[in-house]
């Protein structure tokens, strides 16, 4: 994955950007269902390594977005 081209469809930015987008979508879906983020008990998210950051998954950036 470290050599993943930035043009690939799955590349959606650095880990913070990916996580922030995922959480916004989750909150929107919960709101539409009349719920809040506090009602959520499980969330499975797939993040991709950032080729601009040496192909690593930056979990601290994920935690900042959470």
C-alpha cells in the first residue's frame, strides 16, 4: 500500500481527512434516523494508508478526528 498511487479511487486523503469524512457521514445517517452519536455502539471504519506520509496509518490523526 505504501506505493499506492494517489490517483487511485480509494485514496481519500490523509487519515485525519478520511476519519473526519467517515464520522460526518455516520452522524448524518444517525440524525436522519432520529438518533445521535451517543446512540451508536459500534462503528467499523476502513482507512487507507497515506502515500504522502510514507504509506503509514496515522492512528493519532484518527483519534484527533474522533
